[in-house]
């Protein structure tokens, strides 16, 4: 088969790009389509593929101000030529699924989230926008919602990164989605004995307003306990000004530093609601428990009392109470690690291959029914099978019970 992978933009290596890497492992000959790419900011694995951009990449300062061109992205997607591709997999968080596929192809969308800034988090984004943006956003987002809903009808099968996101897909698009959790490279994290744990808590992630890093810093300012903050972003300067001496703000750090702190913190502080949230799984892969805000994807990754605990109000005292509570709890670090390993890259590959294979079979059957049973099967599609792909990517099993499919 000829395969295309469509990703919203390639300007860094975050959770969405890790999913794209795993898809590249499954389909090593696939072409990648995106709005804009910054080659220095992506992995060698992605750069080994042919990467094609939409006309957004040709606009002034696109690598830096690509989000400003959001109103043009629907048109840009619809101008991509997808006629030659038998299988299209779109990776959706920003606009990606709106391509126009060939009538005979299969389009599977792996959805990290319906676009937050036009759906569930629209009030937050508008409240934090500048004066001009606040005025223009109602008209712009109305147009984008209308287009986004229509684009969902071009997708043959939805995969969601969590039950949390699957419920949004059902709400906004009226479509069912199979849940396949994102891949986490759990084996890459350091594990240390309990006596090596130090006396600080850790917060990791891009310092964006909706992620509420200020809440964690204010809570530790008040409690006086030690907090280490790792991550860059638009709030970095503000967080540094807010932090008292017991809060150490390191900014963006290489993986080696992150890995060291994950393994030695008393617990990870996760103060925001995320679609899935890879950071808590990375902490648990290091054996560290998690204090998480009790909404969103954390409810699917953190087990209260076994791998961490929750606080349920976005309130400084609620977070302090949760930290005090975790101080009284004991955790089996090996059990935490074992739980994190259920989110492995191999598990993601197995479940994704099985889901795509099932969608191909269903698509072929539907086309046969619609043609009155006279459709001749395209050999390129017929030759696709989970067993062949599994052998190529080195997976041990595609037993549906083992894969979770």
C-alpha cells in the first residue's frame, strides 16, 4: 500500500510527534504531510521520511507564526493531493484530518483532541487573548467549527488517545472512537532504590497558562516544601518571578536532566487537565508517584492510592492537602513501574496495527456491499495484513486479548 501520514505541524518533539514516530515505525515508507516543518527541531527518524508541506510553509515567517495562519489551514489541507494514497492516517490536534482522500482509500484519524481552542477550551483561550484577537475570535471560531465538523465526515475510522478524548469526539462530531493510548518509551527512564529519593517535588511541562503552573508554584510558596520546575514556555519569566527560594525553576532541560529528576523526586505534581498526559506516565516509569488534578486523562493513568493521588479543586489549599496526604502514604515503586509499562510503545503498535487492519477489512466490505458484490479487491490493499506488518516491526504477538484490541 501507499501510505500518507498527515500531522498538523512539525516544530518540536512533544507527545503528538512521538505518536507520529511510532506510526513511522509501522509504515517506514510512508510520506508525511504537514503545514510547516522546522527540520532542526524534529528527530532523525522523522527526517528520514519524505516530508511534504502545505502552502502555509511558503507564507512569511511561517515557522515562527504558523498559528497565526490557522484560518487558512482548512484550505491548505484541501489543496494537498492525496490521490495516490491507499491509506491516510491523520494525527489530529491542530488541523490535520481535513484532507480530501481518494474515494477508494481508507482515512483513519488518530485524534489527540478535537482542536481545544475552538471547542472545549475556547473560553480559556479567548480570555487570555489580546484585545484584537478577542474581537475576531467569535467569527473565526464559528467558521472553523463548521469546517471541522464537516471534515470529521471525511474520516472512515477514529482512534482516540484516551476515553476522555473519545467522549469529546462523540460530543462534537457524533462519531465513535476506539481508544488506543499513546506510546511512552517507558524503558528509557531511570529507576533508583527508595533510599535515593530526595526531598523535592517535581513539575514538568511547557509553562503555558492553561497548564496552571502558577497553581503549583503558589502552593509550594505557601507550604515551604521544595519544588523543582522543568520546562520552558511563555510563562517562564512569570514563574521565575513568582517562585520563592524553595522553588527552583530550571527552565527547559535535556532529557538526561529530566530523567535524573523524575527518578529522585518525592512525587510529580501535575496541576492541569490534559487530554491524556504523557508526563505522569514518564514519572511512573521512573517509579515516582503522582499528585494530579482529578480530571481528564490523569484519571486513566494514575491509580489513587497505588500510583499516586488526586486533588479535585483548582485551589492552592486543595493541592497542599494532596501533597500532605501523599507524605503519609507508602508506595511500591516496582508496582508503579509495572503500571507504567502498560503504556509501552509495543502495546501502541500492536493495537494500532490491529485497528487499522480491522478498518481496512470493514472499508473493503462496505465498498463491496455498495457495488452490489462486484467490487474487485485492490491487490495492494488485500496484501496488507497485521501478521506481515508485525513481523516487519518486530512485534511478538497480535493476539486480540494481549493487544487490547
